[in-house]
């Protein structure tokens, strides 16, 4: 099974179709008039399809078990063809494409089984995924221009050379995965004046995105929030609320993070934890959805 623990739950939808083709008009008439000896093919196959959707992970080894929030099975008769459409919704970390296709295939097989006593020429065609929605790909609303980005590590020990930086480098790797490749990188001590000086500098130089890592905990030297908050023109509480919620699902200590986010003029400033795991998880929680901020800004400038 693929690791999906780093993913965020979101509304995911998928629609799959299948076609059952009969060989004679009399079969269609028997279906429409409910004269099929085994019973109403639509009601029986709908029940089979719903069961198939729910049991997908029991039968396909690499599929993750997930909650089925909605399932709908519809039919349309077109000539000698029965067109099956299966729609599935979930709010989860992975999509429901296989569930929808599994449902469509079992509906088609059930119809085949019910019709074969009266029509030896029944065939199944084109089980396929029609569309899917949800997940990070739907929220990768990337800006058109290259973002000027900086990562600043706040740490007395790393600045003094007694420890190595891993959190800042983890952030840079996460940025690269989101196609943000040109990044300024600095290490400074945990000093309010140094943090404020760097924030003002990058804002003055019109950087789009400035990420601090470190100094968001509860030790006496953790002063990054105190340094940045007075500089914010607009704070954005929801950003770090989302990050803490994501982190809390993975460790109970995430609630202790005092990360903040906001704008200094037109520069988006994020204050992330100083631990490598905390910084990486916060990046997973926020990107690529947070890039929508810059897409909105481009639209405002265009208007």
C-alpha cells in the first residue's frame, strides 16, 4: 500500500461507466416490462453495485479502506445498450476512482448474469473512469510568475555552528516539489531584532514569500512570533490553524506550536516550527493550496 499519512482529507468524487450490450430487441423489452425471469435487473444490480463500492478494499489488495459518503447508480437504455453510470463521493486522503469502477463492473456483471438465461449474446464493454475531482491537484492554483522566496532559519545553535540545519533544508525540498526552485537561504540567531531586520529587508526587496523556521515553541528564546506579529499589516490566522490541525492528527504536541502567518506589505510571511518533522509536516499541510493567495493577487492586479 502507498503511504497516504501525509495527505490531507478533502472532498473527492469519481464517476465511472460501463456498457452492457444485448443481442436482440426482445431482451430490452423484457427488461422494460420487468419480465426477466431472475427479477428486476436494475434493482438487483444496484444492490450489487453498492456492495461492490463498499467492499473494494477487501477485494483489491492495494486499495485503502475509506468511508463512502455517497454513491449513486444510474441506467440509460440506448438501442441495445444499457449504459451504467456510477458516482461515488468521500471525504478522505485518497480518491474513489477504483471504487466507482469496481461498482460499475459489478453492476455490469450482475446484469450479465441476470440476462444470460434469455440472451446468450450479452456482452460487457468499456468499463472506464469518466472523471474525478479532489485532492491536491484540484487546489494547485499556481501563480503565473516565479515567486521570489526566502527561507530563514532562526536558531542560536545553528547560527553559532554547533548544530546543522535540517529544517530549513527540508522546507527548501518541499518548495522544490511545488516548483519553487529559486530560494534565498539564511541562518540567524533567535533575536527579535535580527528576525525583524530580515523580515523588513525581504519585504522591502519585494519578496513574495518569506518562511521562517524556528522560534515558535515555548522556550524563553522562542521569540519569532513576538518579532513578526507587530510587523504584520494583515494576519491570516487560518493558515496556521490548518497547519496545527494537520499536525495534531499526527502528534499531540502540535498544539504547542505558536506559528503565525500574515502579510508585511505584499510579502507573505510564515513562521514554521524549528523541528525538521514539524517544518516538513507544516509544508505538507499548506502547499500547494496556499499558492492560491498569489493567484488571487495576480487576478486583482490584472483587474
